[in-house]
């Protein structure tokens, strides 16, 4: 199939790529841009491992045609924080044991980031609801919810510190 | 799985979309949120030459907005996302059955992408059909795709693939109409007439037409309503059975008007017509509720289209109908 030129904006960078029209956003991220943090889990859009933010809203990159998302601001897990300055959801996941095998983690981080951006103090029910399209087969979810709670505390503490200084 | 090859069109206007559909006829397929189309394409269930991505039309606010006025009722653009519908304070307040049903569709990630237009035009589903190309070929195909027989009812020539959408039953209980746009312009059709109850030929939509909006009459605002859904997990999964109820109850607890609709137990979402007749003018009584529940399971014809058994699904239709009616009588009015 002939390729076509598309423009994508990912983690603040602008890319121009030649891809066939049937190429999924997930494959473009992983193969063309080398952003392998976004995972292919179930391959039938039911596990959430491929979640990315589209204009701040979490969506599944495995049901998205890359060419359809040219006018959007895309964020993958690589765009959340840096090694030196992890995003609170990333550091809390490490400290509270939210990840075991790690395959679902980037999807969870993306859904959690979107939740906390919209609602900085969600209840446990709201957390569970927001994460209910992300599947984890290792942790049994309890440590994941603990990680989210820790992220909420850290974000609040950082904000308070910022306000005090 | 891999995607088949196609050309992608991204029309910027409704007129362009209609003309592309008219030019390519059966070779074209509409893509909205893609949560149904893309997995099906990967399974090679369809092989369109042209995929028409209508998402760019969402910029045309009329196609993605939710509008309400006491004179014109509720209008939802076909490209409104499921999340925007179930989180809309207006819909939650005035049309609780719709908010409740949409909140159960798939999971939050799919609802952020999926549109109400796509949900109302969803492909019917069956365990013999929604499988990979390899799986289906090993079986020799089925009536709906590439094969001579239906594995659900091998003697017949009818496809029983189940209607598996959640918003349609809710909208049926609200007397919704849909707006369909084609080369001749826009037309309105009662939602109940859109569904053909045939697993292979599910909806009355021309190849050169698209669904552009859903309308709910103002008189349905403020009714009580709820939705009960059977599925294996409480998130992500499609319905195995579903019951929607809308009811207007007066201050003395008399049901003035009610609708009851089923999903996932026939090739179409269906209103249980007798419920409307039998409930009007009546106070709540266990006998009446039982009678309606009996009629609901007569309307439901679940077959082995899913991993669950027909007996269990039919039984749950009875249980859900009873619960839905009891809840409607008990609950408070919307505003
Ligand atoms: C894991 C998973 C779970 C799911 N669970 C549920 C569930 O519980 N309940 C449920 O109802 N659905 C479920 N779905 C299906 C789907 O997510 C929703 O039905 C969604 O609303 C489909 O909308 P879409 O915009 O993504 O449609 P698309 O996939 O883009 O399109 C669906 C169909 O509608 C046609 N179409 C789309 N828009 C229009 C239009 N405007 N005019 C004419 N034709 C149009 C397409 O050609 C296609 O045939 C699930 C999907 C997945 C992947």
C-alpha cells in the first residue's frame, strides 16, 4: 500500500512521517518513533496497555489510525516525566509497588495522569472507575490504588510547597 | 493481527462525506471512534476499499454537541463521545436511563473514543463471527461471513448475531428519532424503525447515508429510568442481556406512561410493546410486574451467540425487568 505523509505531535515534538493509511497509532509510536513504552497487550482493544493521551484524554492507540490523529496533541508515557524528574504518578508507582511485571504500567500511568489532571482528589470509587478499562494480571489492583493515593499526596505536597515558597 | 489495506478519506464537510459515500457505495465504510470498526477490520470481517473517517466533522459543532431546549427537546450530534453523554449533567438529570446505559458501555477508555453514532450503528455480534480470520477459516466460516451455515441454528438461513449496543435500548424507551443525512439532505426516522432484527442486515441505512444526530422529544424529559446489564466483568464487556425502563409516575404512585426495551437477546434492540399498554394507569403490584417480566422473556430470544447460556440470559431478562420496574416506582423523578 502506498505511504502517505502525516504530521504527528507527540510529547511536544513535531514529526513528519511516511506511513501507510492503515497503520495504527500504536505501531507508529513503537516502530517509527521508537516510543516503546506504549504496549500492545490484548490486540483487541480491551486491556488498556496501549493507552495514550489525546489532547489530555486517555484513549487506546491500538484502535486509532495514526493518520486520524494528526491535529492532536499526543502524550505517551515517555512524555510524563524525565529520569531526573519523574512525574508523581511515576515515582509513586515505584515506591508503592504498583508495578510487578510492568507491562500494563504505562497504560495505568496514562489513565491516572488524566484522572488527576481533571480531579486532583478522587475518591477510591472514582479511582477504580477511571482505571476500570486498564487490566493488570499481577498486582490484584490493591497496590495500584495505593500508588494512586501516594501520587495524590505527593502532588498535593508539591503544590503546598510551591504555594508556601 | 494485521490491518487490511484501504484508502483513508478524511472529509472536512458533511457534503463531502456524503459524496464520497455515494461514489464508493458498498466499497466504502464509515469510521467514527473506530472502537468497533478497527478490531473488526483486524479480524478481516470487512474489506472496504475506502475508509471514510468522519471524526474531522466533529469540528462542525452540530455534529458533536449536546443541545437541549424545552421546545425542541434533546439533540445529540452523532459524533458526541459516549463520555460526553454519560457525564453530561443535563442528560443525567433529565434522561437518567440514557446516562445509566451509556455509563455501562465498554470501559472509560473506549467511551472516550466511541461515539453515539457508532454505538447506534454497531455491527451485530456472535461468538462464531467475532473471531480472527484464522479461527473463522478453520471452522469454514459462518452464514454472516464466508460460510454456508449458521453455527447457532444450523438448520436455518437466518443470522442470529445479537444486537450488543447499550444506548439503543435506552433511547428506544425515550421515543428517540434519528437524523440521517444523504444526497437528498436530512430525514428523520423513529429509532424503532431503524433496526431490522436481522443479524446480517442490521440497520435501515443507505450506503450513501450517515447518521448525523439523535433526537429525544421534550415530553420524555424528567422521567424516571434505569438500565440493568448482564456481563461477565463490570467493565469493558459487551452486554449479554440488558433491560432499559423509562417511566412517568404521578404523585399517587400511578404509572402514567412507561417503556421497556431489551438488548443483546435478539438481532435488534426491541421494545416490549405490551409493557407500555399494561403499565399505563396502574399502581405498582407484584402481579403486574411479574406479568410484564414474563412478556419480556417472551420477546427475548437469546441463542448461543455468546459465551453465556441462553437460559441464563433469558432468566436475567426476567430478573432485570422486575428490578427495573420496582426501582422505577420507588425512585424519585428527574428534573
Ligand atoms: C473491548 C470493547 C468493549 C465494548 N463494549 C461495549 C459495550 O459494553 N456496549 C456497547 O454498546 N458497545 C461496546 N463496544 C463497542 C463500541 O466501543 C461502542 O459501541 C462504540 O459506541 C462504537 O462507536 P465508535 O464511534 O467507536 O464506532 P465505530 O467503530 O467507528 O463504528 C461502528 C459502526 O458504526 C458505523 N458508523 C459509525 N458512525 C456512523 C455514523 N455517524 N453514521 C453511520 N454509520 C456509522 C461504522 O461504519 C461501523 O459499522 C465495545 C468495544 C470494545 C473494543
